[in-house]
C-alpha cells in the first residue's frame, strides 16, 4: 500500500478501548485514500523481526497516540483495508476510447 492509493475498509470491528481513544474510525465498505504509511508497533514479533503496517487516511483525522513518544497520530493497521483495483487515469482514458469503437457504433449503452 502506498500514499495516495485508494482502499476500502474490510474490517470495522474495534474493541471498546479503541473506540474511546479514536475520534474517527473507518466503516466497512467505505473507500478511503492513504495519507501516510508507517511501521506500526502493536504486533512486534520476536524482538522486532516484524511489525504491522499502519495507515493514516485523508478522510479520517485522529488525536496523537497517547502511548507514542513522538505523539504520532493514531492510525490503523493495513490489514483492515483492501486496495481498490482502479485503473490509472491514462489507462482508463485508453480503455474508454477503445471501448467506443467496439461494436457499439460509438454510442454508450446503459
């Protein structure tokens, strides 16, 4: 997952403690834009061999993490989101143009 990528929430089940810490939480089925990607520290395994990937979202802004020394904004684990399969703008334009000539006489059918 990268900054600027659109993702959809696939898990919006949060424990009560999280609901008290966060001002805004993602909702299952809603699309969001990644504002920042960072290494999370909630699931450090085997003395730091791995960590979760955290996300900050354009559409949701939360308070600083009270347990983070640098007071980084509270984020979300990337496991709660699935990337949208969107075509880049230039590929979308090419597909639209070629589709206009594909047996429809240049007219779109609804």
